[in-house]
C-alpha cells in the first residue's frame, strides 16, 4: 500500500481581533498552481489504491443499484395549455428525455403521439458533464428556453429552441444563475433573466428581446452584497415576481408579463427581519409574511390597494406556512406541522389538513400546473413508499391514484419499517430522528447504522424513498436521518435556533441523536457511520472534532470546513450571502464563536474515525481547497491509523458527476467504503 500524500507546509498567518491563526496549507487555494493539481491527483491516486481491495464489493453494490432501475421511468404528465408535459428516462441512458403530448384530457394520452422537447442524452454527446436546470416555455408553447452548463459551476447559458422546427435560435445569453433566473413575457417576445457578479451572486435583472442584436436592458441591480436576486412567475402567469432576499429579509417587485416594457412594481420595501412571498389570485394578491408571525401568516390585498390587507385565516403558531397555490377552483396552502410536510385547504375560514394513509410521509403540489387546471396533482412518498401521484378534483377534493413510481426487482414495502423517534438534546429539546430498516435487521441486537443530517439554511431532511438505498438496507444497515436544528422540520424556530450564535446546537443535536441510538440499542460505536454534504459536511467536520469517538466512520461530502477563512474572503463566491447564516467574522464576537467550531481550526493531535471526503475542483459553493487543507492538517496531526481518503472530482463541481449511472457509481464507491468499516456485508438473516 502506497503512503498517503503529505502536503508541504508554507507558513501563513491570519490575524484579526488580536488572534493569530496559523494556516500552513493556505497555498492549496492556488488553483492554477501545478503543485496544487499534483497534490490533488496524488490524493486521487491514493484514494484509488485504498479502494482497490473493495472493488468487488463496489461492483456488487453498483450492479444491485442498477438492477433497481426500471427499464423506463415516466413521470406523470402535467397539463399546460393544450399539451401534457413529462419526462422519461431509459435504463441505459445517463439523462432524462423531456417530451409532451397534445390531448384534450388525460384519457387521450395513450393515443396521442409523443413529441420530444429536449433529449439531454443528445445534448451530452461529446461532453463529460452536463447540467440543465431550467426549461421555460413561451405562452404559445412553441419556444423552449433552457439553462445549460458543462463545467459544474453556477454560471449557465440560455439557449432557445423552436419546438416546431427543432432548431436552436441564434440567441445566447451567458453567465445566467443556476436557478430562479429565467422567465418569458406572455407574448414570447422577451426573456427576463438574472446574471451573476464576480462572486457568482445573482445580482442583475435583464430584459432580452428575442432575435435582437442590440444590448439587453438592465432593469434592476441589487448592490447590497448580502442580498440575491431571483425571478419566478405567479401561478396565474400574469406576473413575474422579482425576489431580492437575504437570509432574513426579502423584497418583491412585480413585472406585468402582459406588458413587458412596463416599470417594476414594488410590493413592500425591505425591512430588516421581515420576509414575505406573494401569489396572484383574480383581483387580489395573496401574501405570506412573517411580520408579527414567526411561522408566517396568510393575508389578502386588492391589487389596486395593497394597504388594505386582511387575514385569510387566523394565524396558528403550530403551522409553518411556506407556499400558496391559488388554483381557479381551490386554494391550497403548503407548509409544515408536526414535523412533516403538509397541504391544507381552507374550509370555513380555517386551514384543514389533507390526510394520508401513513404516519410518516412527504407531500407536495407538483410544479408546472396551470392555475385553471381541472385537476390538481399532488405527490406523496415515505421512506418505504415510492413516489405516488394523486389527482384531486378541485371542488370536491376527490382523489384518484394516477401512478406509483416503479421499482425494478422484488420489492414489498411490508418487509421494511420506518420510525420517528426522539433524542434529547443538551438543553432538553426533543430532536426527531427518522429510521428505516429491513424487518429483522435489529433482531439480533444492535445493527450497523448510517446516520445522515444537513441542518442549515432552514432546509429540511424529509422522508423520501430511494430504490438505490435498498441494497444497503438488504445488508442489514439501519438508515437514519437526524432532523437537527438549523433545518425547519419543526417550524421556523427550528431554523433560527440552529444558525448564527446558535449554530453549535446543530452539532450537539447530532451527537445527542448518535448517543440516543447507541443507548437504545439500535447500534454501537463500532457500527455507527455518519454522512453529510456541503453545510452538512461542516456538521460532519465539527462532530469529528467534538465527538469522533462515537463513530467508526464519517463521510463529509464537499464539506464547508474552513469557516473563518472563507467567511472573511469576500472574493470567494457567495461569501457575503452567508453572513446572515453563520455570522460576520469581521465582528469579534462572531469571529470567536465561529472559530470555536470551525473544523479546520479545531483539528487536534488525537484519534479520528475513518474519514471518506469528497470535493470538486470546479465547485463554486465550497472551494476544493477547504477539504484539501483540512485533509492535509488531519494527516499531519491525527494520532490513529484509521483510513483517511479524499476524492477530488477534477471535472465537476458541487454536485459531483452528472448522469444517473455515473452518480450511482459514486454512491456505490462511498457505500462500499462505509459498509466495509462498519462490517455490514452479511445481510439480514432470514
């Protein structure tokens, strides 16, 4: 076995607030330095050699995952105008195919011919990487504008395809943001889009006249460095909403999609700490706001008098309202209650929750539906139930089962169990933990267990079904998700109590979850693995320092681990946007609090668990140099003989490989390492 690479040390000191941080691996942020590339390639070579003895198991896992891929997967078609739109994916193809059929209603779909709107497999020919994140149709359904990227960054290019001829128009727009950045005027004459600045912050709104060779018109520029700019259409398609937001404050302007040359209409000027969202319904705007309502309240105001706001339903602190869907014949509200996603209808001036057949689930209103649709499509899934699509009749709310996503091979949901248990945090807070496992996995006592978490930005870790998880469950592994503070699983307060000066709650919640699972006999320290990516990778790094002895192996993927250095460097993409999440280290109090948990700054000369770390050379969100520096310092200081590997994807970014089969290979490799360390290869006994 070759020895792991040892990065050279070049003395470098950061000094602020009277504090000095030694950073001998700072030189690794020099992406154009051949020595940096050579070091990353040496780590990749070491990674390859470490994984070589596990190749047979990796191949078995990969083949078991591929065996779960159906021959063809077809999404439920969603009606928009005279067409039903859907995507389908063939088993041997890396990417989906997007298509449509022209039919008066769902009953005519079987006989209607298919028209392919965009085949990503054709687009990807000759490229190692492809990402298409947005597809926007003109109102007459003839033109398709889409966002494409081929290097893994957040800078995308707009292309416009004529769906009648199949040809691309000459229009090209560069440096458009990855999402929330592209919309049509109703006439199809104009495209609105947002571009990024040097820090890859979406900051400028432009209007492009199709076919014009004149310069596009700048409509708005957001100069405040902690705010970002996004656009989207209301469900009615009457307005384009222009969102300007930080992590704590929002401001919305509207563009009349019927009058694309009109001025932007400011709805409510920004006020620190006030967030709101709007939807259009007839002659009214519907407004979700957190003003005097931490979990958001629903208001209505006439378009011609926005000051005349009135309550739609009474505010209820137990319901976290997050989305409004004003269909023609039914208003639906989406959000969270009892730690789960929920959909409510309004009956008698109050919110009434739609009910489901399982106690643990995730539900959502499908995107892309028309406001005047004669059916409302809702998706349902759980840890053991594949995604299931229902059609609701808007007036009666009678539901019809349209499709259960297929699972190739034998699958019987009754052979698996899901549970919601609660650990107790340091401050007495009950922390939800989701569990899914194959029946019998715990019959002989503690089992190998993989504990996952994210816990930042208010993002939720909700129950979901994955057929690619089944080969791991078949080996007797318990799959667990800790819904730690920093997400919004239990409401907006759950997020507020896991950010800024409360960030350490995220880490101690995760440790409490691990301790609970050990104490309750689900697993042992010798069988426990942890996994998290990006901000969840920060969680993994902090836990490795704070409680590494609880775990046999930890998997930080594209981890944000050099918190202070990154948050002090405004030249790094997205840094300034993050100050409302982590704190501004230019202020002494925030600096020392962030330093107290920053994984890179807290590496010690002590034992660490096995570590499997990933990064991407082109990652604009978490620079490759953060995990690279962290690994170098760990190699220098750790006192154990446990395995430490880092895999750098040299041609991709934050989200790893593109293409389903390539992604499955990455996951199989990761699982192979983890299962080997927690001795999870024998399977569940019959």
